[in-house]
């Protein structure tokens, strides 16, 4: 998962740029093609992050891994992304976008090699950790570079790619890996080896693109851990809106770790493409909702998203009760649309709570909650699956998330009413 921009967000968009795009473009001889190179890096990193999700069922069958082990592998990725983001999120401001993106791509290539050579849990954990660090390192540089390199004729394009690129990548990764695992040779290695080649090509592109960071190359490298701070005046609203963030990423963590296994069990299938397609369906519906609601007011978007999440969770519970694969696929599409809209709306509302100079600190606070919600409940669900089975655990998990969504919806509606009242008396 990558971060949204500070001004326009999406499900897995990238980290805030602290520079005005026009000023940034004037900073160096950045080629227009650099924009598309950075966009390709974003999509590829997110694509590679979802490839293991399509292979988890295969890992379980070939290596005897339990669902609990699978969710730990997933959680390692979320934790290392967060660590990389908090430690190195500002590094590209002083070192430059190109060197940071280049280092992240080298780490991504190393992680793909570890995945391809893995034969058990140990190397799988190492590969996920290196991959998470690569994504965390690249996040700030990608978000800033896309805004700085936006074509002059389409200045909003950087924010749009920031918003839609991650979910497009996640969807393509799930679907592509599912196809390769089911129908191509070397199922636990081929996807990763192809990504080694793709990352190598983008590394060449990054090396050839111009530098866009205004303050880069001054001789001083500053690795400043990103501060985590919520302004005192905004803490009440933050507490309300972060409930939606928690609900959204709890659902995302479950689907990206155990979702393919659940889909295959309901389909009574061993076709790995079906598992990967489940991830693609969730991400595709999220992208569509974000594009459709991109101009809708933030709190209204969050409310619509929470309603979509509740409807999707209800349909998932119905699918589990009926044992219906068709209802589950419909539920996944509804859940994905709610997922994308709820995150888009809540993050846009959250990003307005701080002054621009402190927005990065608030963003870091949001993503602490997001990554914890993405990892901790997924690990708990995996452990419970080892004890109670996948279906019973899924029912309890979805019911618990629905309760959080209902609480978030109630609180967000009250916040929206209060905001309207304050606006009418201003």
C-alpha cells in the first residue's frame, strides 16, 4: 500500500509532496517522459506487492504453511512499509527523487529474487520485509515526483495517477499472478522473475530522467524520521475519521492475505486464477469508485463509502451462510467500491485538518493506524483460522468489521451535520 497525496487521495496513492508543482518543475531539467517512468514505478511496486496474495494458497499447499503463517508474512510487509515510510519519507527532498527511486528499485529487485528462490517460510519473510522497505522508501519520492512532473497541459494528472495507480497495480498483480500460477511453468518463481526484468527496465528509465526535487543536490543528506502528530484542535475530528481508516484497511488486510483462500473454498476450486481475480475485483471496484466520486465532497464520499462497506460486508456474510460463490463475488465488488470511496473521503477530510506545513505529520499519524489495521487484525484472523477454520473466522471477522463501520458511519454523519451547522453560522 502507498499513500495518498495531501490534496487528492486514493486507495493506495502515494506520499504527500511538500512542494508546489510549478516551482518543482523549474528546479531542474526534468524530462516530460519522467512522469510516465515514475507512474510505471508506482504501478509496478503495487503490482509486485499483490503478487504474493495470489500465491498464498499455493504456498500453503506446497510448503504446509498454516493460515496464521500466511498472515504473518503479510503483516511483515505492512510493518516494513511503515518503517521505511517513517524513517525515509523525507529523504528524497535532500537526496533527490532519482537516487531514492533508484535505491528502492534495487531493493525491489532483490526482494523479487528472494521470492523466486524461496522454498519455505524463512526466505518468504525476508522477501516480504525487503519488499516493504522498498515500497516505504519509494513512497515519498513517487508522490512528490508525480506532482512535480505533471504535464503543464494537464496539471491534475499527477494527483490522478497518485490516486488510481496503486489500485490498478494491485488489481493487475492479483490477476496476472493468478494467470501465471495456474497456466505457466514454475508457478512460485515466474511472476517474480518477470518483475525483475520490469524493475530493471524502470531502473534504466529512472537513471535517464531529470531531477525534479527543488532542494536536491545541495551536498547534505537529511534522514529525518517523520514526526507523528495530530494538532490538538483537530484531535476530535481525527478520532472520528480514523475509525473509517481502520475499517477500510482491516478489510484490505483480510482480503489481501486470506481473501483468495476464502474465494477458492467457496468456489470449491483449485484454480489459482480465481484467487487472484478476487484481489483484482476488489481493487478494480475501488478504483472505479474513486474515479466516479473524485469531485464529491469529502465527508459525503466517506459516508457513501461506509454504506458500501456495510452492504458489502452484509453480502459477504450472506455468501458465507449460503455457501454461494456468486454472492461472494458480488459482495467483493460492492465491498471494493465502498473500500475505495471510504478511504478517498476520509483521507481527504483528514488532510484538511492540519496546516500545510504540518500535513506530513498528520499523514504519518493516519498511516500508523492504516498499517496497524492492515496487519494486526489479519494476523489475528490467521491465528483464529488455525483454531476455528476459515469460514467461522471469516464470519466473526466480517461481523466485527461491520460493527466498526456502523460506529464510523454514525460518528461521520454527526461530524458532517456539525460541519454544516458551523458553516451556516460562519
